């Protein structure tokens, strides 16, 4: 069997309809891509295995592979990578659709960077650049990515590099980021901020304490990366600053004002003191009120570049 160039690695837990739509976006909306070029790997850590029904619906596609995995929560983002056989492993959120033509764009980009095994990250217009940028150092790469280095859908790794990582401690909420931060010796770095995906919105999305995730867990990974000398103190401050003025206000707005998310916010006021300034809590609460303006600006920019 020919080794596929690309592995689309999808960790799943329920939400069958969302996964069905995602698979349709791959196999129908991007039907012009040869099936031998890629594989789709599903890792299902739902004890009920609700997703398994899709293996019959999509059985005509020989490159779809399903695995039931016994692991907790976000650790599935690690396990799905272990099943992949492609040269380039793309972690892909189960509710994220491929736009028409985007799969071909990704495959061509993987072919372009194959020899150097450049570290590629997809940000889907979230940086407001809407094009690809190259970086010579991990420091400049991380500075440009900021807190979006936490986004699982943007994460990619070459299988050879993944296999060489060895035993490391994986953060239980950000196992993919734990892996990503080991790739500081790449020859070249690339951020593709083009619009390649559409996200299916999940009503009242919630579950874990996302506020703790971005005031304690993710900042602790960035802090450790700085302590090990892979990024500078200035880069760490930049990332934490962006979390404080951009990401946390959006969480507050979505939970308490728009009421479209239900993430746990227990101990937020206390946790934010760990890595952020004393005034951080008040600033975040104030900036949350300005989110509607930012949302309108983002929608306008995205519409322009579609």
C-alpha cells in the first residue's frame, strides 16, 4: 500500500452529525483530490462509539480508518496521531469543514515543504493576514502565532519528527501543544493564514474549565518554553498580553453576555493572578464589553478576503 502524503487526524467524541458534515466536506467538496494522496483517521474515545455508524456510510472511501480509543478527554488529540501512516500529520477538529479546494491547497503546500520538513501551522484568517508567511526562527514564529499556537486545528507535524519526540509529559488539556513546543529546531517555519476552513458552531458549547485552561495550563507551557530558552521573555510577555486583551475578553463575552458558551469559569478571578498583572481581571471584564465591535470588524475583514 502506498504511503499517503497527508493524514487528516480527527479525534472524536459523539456529535455524529458534525463529523458527518466534516467527512462530506472532505470527500464531496474536495472530490478532485486522489484518495491515494491522503488518509482520514478517526479516533473515537466515546465508550458508546456513536461515530462508528459513519464507517458504514463512508465505506466506499478506502482511505478512511476508524479506531476506538480508551483515553480521557483531550488526550485523544495525541492518540489519533499514533494511528496515522502519512508523511504529514494534520490534527483536525471534528466540527471543522474543509472549504472547496482547500484540501488540494494543503497537499500542494505539504509537497512544497516536504524536503525541509518545515513546521507549518494553519490559522484560517485568525491573524488577519490571510496569506502565508515564513519565519527563520522559532522565536519569530511563536511571536507571530501568539496564543493561537494552542489551537488544535492549526497543529501539524511530520511523522518522522513525531516519532522522534520520545517520552515527554503531555499537558492533559493541550497534549498537541506539548508536542508542538518540541519542534523548536525546525529548519523553517510557516504560518498559513488563508481561509481554508469553516467552523460548525456548537450551541451552548462547554464542558471543561476553559478559563483555567488559558490562565493556568496554557500559560504554564509557554512559561516552561521560555525557561528552557526556546523563546525569549519578551515573546512570553507578548503571548500573555494577547491572551489578556483578546482571548479572555471573548470568553467572558461568550459566556456571560452573548450566553452562547457554557464553559466552567470557577476560580477565574484567582487563577488570573498567576501569570497576569494585578489589573488583568478588571481589564478583561472591561474589554469584554467591546467584543461586539471587534466581531463586526472581524466579519468585515473575513468577508473581504473570502
